[in-house]
């Protein structure tokens, strides 16, 4: 098994270019199944989740080509119904988007339950509620979800989500795009990748309004045509590099970002002592002085993202005073990394949804284990800031979502290498 070996204590300096957004890519690739034509999708991150998804789609009969780096072309003009490969589906979370896409295109779906980062119980009852509201009959077992048209067939419907679920919003949008009538999703998630998916589908001929607000309206169309679309930059990848500079110090230009998407992260890192300047599509972050404590509560967009919880925790672990970090999306997310950070010298007290983090003078290198994607990213940041050598094990979690992490950090002056055993 491969691991990262990091010799910490070096500030980061230079320029890093952010890749396309993972969580947009894993929604847009299945969305191509809805299109009777060729989609050219640009700015696709070369990460393992994307590679798994493209091979699922290819095995289902779609014509998939990779004409150049970070570009995927998918032609589903002549696609006929096929079940996604069960083994591949269980390797990642977002494979559940195949349910919505297949229901929309073929009126039926049989998809194994997804795998992926299991840092919490991750139910899909809201996705199912959406499919039922669209007239589907649902057969859900411990292994798969099977969707077929109910007695009255599939038609638009109104769904009020119990919580603003990203996955349910996306799955319902995918299903409703080709289903007759109007679908309205109330209490929809507002994350940037929801808007990106709507923009992709609308570019291909869909009629989706309101993405980015809490009411999304989808007017079903007969078919979608092909086209070209570029995925937005990854908000969380950008935030991860910004947290790395905050923790390890340095001066970095983070380019290919949408600064507006970063507002909540930017303001917290500023409170902690980082200096940040926004440009049109880049951000300069500098951290030379000491770090100050802060308070963070994770929330759905536009709040502070849960996917940045672990990375900001590392900054807090090095700040003066006791910071308070509250998780309100996935309560059990602290357990994926806090013990590992403690083995590096961090002082963390967890009580329910809140962790109190008392800053220490320095973290020390250790052997630590990534338990999920963002937890793993946090351990890399801790290793960069720590004194001595850190070995981060189980890096397959990290490689699900960060393109060229070692190369990008090395270019910023970090001492990190990937070691194969
Ligand atoms: N929830 C339910 N029932 C549902 C759906 C969600 O109870 O049917 C609950 C969840 O348990 C959670 C909350 O609602 O407490 C929000 O979950 P959401 O559905 O928004 O999350 P998701 O779609 O499973 C996506 C991202 C995650 C990110 C969350 C929150 C993708 C592929 N995944 O997950 O990303 O943490 O939204 O923003 O888009 C990551 O990138 O590392 C990652 C885990």
C-alpha cells in the first residue's frame, strides 16, 4: 500500500492551480447519460472517483474518450438500458447519481448501494422520497435500489426535502430533466455544484430554474442534445491549499478559483491571521504571523463547508488559545482524524457535535491513518506544518479527490513524496 512521507516545517510559496470540482464532476458525468448526443466535458479532475465513474459509464455502453488531459467526451446517443457494474458502484459514493440519471433516461434503474467515505451514516431516504414523488415505484433492499414506473407512470412532482441534501437535490434534478411536467424541489441544497449541474443540463437543452436558491424548478423536456461544458473549480481543493498555507505558513497564489465560493472559508482563515487578497479568478494567501483562535460551525452552503472541517481543525490546533469547532452536517466526522492529530501532539476535546481545540506550539511528525478523503487531507496539512517526518497511510482515500496532490505541494516547496510499499 502506498503512503505519503512528509518532512514538515517548510512554508509553502508559489502558485497552485486548482482542478475542476470533484463533486460537480461526479454529478455531471452521470448527467451525460441523459444526453442523446456527444458531451465534451472540460476541466474534469483526474482523480480516482472520476476514473471509476467513467469506467462504469463506459461499461454501460456509452462511448467514452479522453481526447486530452482533463477532458472527457461521452456519447450516449445510441445508449440502451444497462445496469451499472455492481462492484464498481460500491467503490464510490456518488454512483447513486446513476439512479436519477437512469430513471430519467430509461424510466427504470437497478443500482447497487454506493460505497465511498463512510465517516457517518449516510442515508438516501430523501433521494427515494424524490423518486416516489416523480411517480416511481421503489424496491429498496440492503444491496440495491430498483426503480420502475408506478401505475400512473412518471411525471413531475413537488418535493420538500427534510434537509437541504446535496445528493437528493442532484438525483431529483437528474431524474426530472426528461420526465414530463414540472418538478419543484423545495429546501433544495445550494452548493456551487448544484448550480454547475443545472448549467450543464441547461447547456444541453434542459429547463432548470432556481439552482443556487432553495427552490429548484425543472420543466421536463423530451430530449437533450450534445455540447461542450467546463466544470467549475473545486471549492474544497482550493480551501485545502488555503488551510495548508495557514497552518504551515508561506505565500501562495491559488489560481483557477471562484473567490465568491470561498467567502466563508476566507473569512475564517483571515480571522485566524492569514492575509487574503481576492482577484477575479485567483486568491493570494499569506501567513507569516501567529495564528489566533476562532469559532467555526459547519453548515450547508453558503455556510462553512463540512468538507473543510478537518482542514481548519489543523489550523486551530496551531492557534493561540482554545477554538470551538461545531459540526452540524455529519456529527461523527471528528472521529475520522482527531485521534490521529492527537498522536501528533494536538489537544482536542470532543463533546457531541463540538470539538474544543487548544492550540499547541507545534505538532510533531507521526505515523497517521487517513480514514476518509478530507480527514486524509487534514493529516497531510498537519504533516506539512509539523516538526519531523509524518507518514500518512491509507492514501487511496485522499487520491479519490485531490488531483496531483504531491506534485502541486512539491511545486510549492513542500517536502512530500509518495512511497509505494
Ligand atoms: N441525509 C439524510 N437523508 C438523505 C440524504 C442526506 O438524512 O437522503 C443527511 C445526511 O446524513 C447528512 C445531511 O443530510 O447529515 C447532508 O447530506 P447530503 O445529502 O447533503 O450529502 P451527500 O450528498 O451525501 C455531498 C458531498 C459530500 C459533502 C456533503 C455535504 C458529493 C458526492 N458528496 O454528500 O462530500 O460532505 O454533500 O456538503 O457531492 C467529500 O467531498 O469529501 C464529501 C464527503
